[in-house]
């Protein structure tokens, strides 16, 4: 199922409650993507636990917290307690990813792990059953509005193959440079959860941008599934 998660990194931080409502409602955002940066793991600083607590009270849209921070083993559980429905830590920063994923799940949230562009998926194949979502970054984390890295498409495809090989229900998220001109390639490669910051909040009508991105991704995903079925039929399978 295709899901669209607007990133509030591109919203007005002085009016977050209103900005959350602008993308909510029927056919609106599936999740609100909240980028937490500590100025150590990435060269930028955004927000922390108190803002997540307040945002939780201000919107019914579930919160997808993307922790671009050092020592997520220490901090991630606090984001679950603050009300996040999904918590993503970075593979490069976690000391004990399996223990951390189990702790996030035990506290009641979906556990997710992110990979920076230069981090391969293959070493993490055996960890995938411990996760509810895998995030393939399609820009270097740290800032919104960067250009989509096409070179990440093979990693998205290989990750989808691993998920299917193990028969997992894992969601595959992409984040960075996702827009009307790149979302179809991501969906065709096998992503099903799409983070979009500037493409949503930079639009005149952010809610309409969410709907348009979802329609594009659905169509591309259906087309890719149709092609696979066609290939299977052609091979006589
Ligand atoms: C970047 C963040 C993204 C960012 C995406 O490090 O993780 O979530 O908001 O912004 P766009 O969609 O503008 O690339
Ligand atoms: Zn993010």
C-alpha cells in the first residue's frame, strides 16, 4: 500500500500545529514525517522530544520520527514515550540495532532503520525481520530541498528483493528529493512509503500535492506489478 509522509522540515516551525492540519484529513498525509537532527550525526539542528510531545497533541496524523542523531540507543525510546507511532534510527549510529528495534517495538511503536546513501543493505539482511520499516535515504541526510540521488535506485530494488525473498511485511521508505518528477522511479523500484518535504510544503496547496503524489506512486506501482505479472506469463510461469 502506497503511503505519503510529508516532512515538516519544510514547514513553518513557528506554526507547526497549523502546518500539520494543512496536510491532514481524508486522503491526506498517512503519517507526518518529523526530522530530528542533533548537529552531530548531521550538520543541522532541528527539534527534540518536547516538540514531538506537543505535535502529538496537535494532530491526529500519526508521527513518523526520523532520528538523525548520535546515540539513538539512548534517545529513541523517549520518542516512543513522546507519542511517535514509528521511530527510525540510523544503522550508522546505532550501537545495538537489534536490541534497540526490540525496545521500540516493546514500547508500542513501529521500529525502523535508515541507511545513508553509502551504506549497503546487504550486511543487514538478517536484521530485517526485527524491523517494521527500512528507510533508504535518497539524499545525504541533513537538509530538505536537495536533488534526488538516482544512484540509489538499485539499492531500493535490491532491498525490495530481500524483503520479498524473506516474505516480510516490512515497509520500504524513501526520503530525500522525492517529488512529482522522481516518485514514479522510486515506486517502480519497490518503495511504498514516500517522504516529501519541499514537494509538499513548497506547493500552493500541500494537501493537493499529497493526493497527486499518492496517485502517481499508485499508478507507477501498479504498472510495475503488471509488468512483473506479464513477464511471468511470458515465461510461462
Ligand atoms: C533530509 C530529511 C528529509 C527532508 C526531505 O535529511 O531526512 O526528511 O525533509 O526533504 P525534501 O523532500 O525536500 O528532500
Ligand atoms: Zn527524514
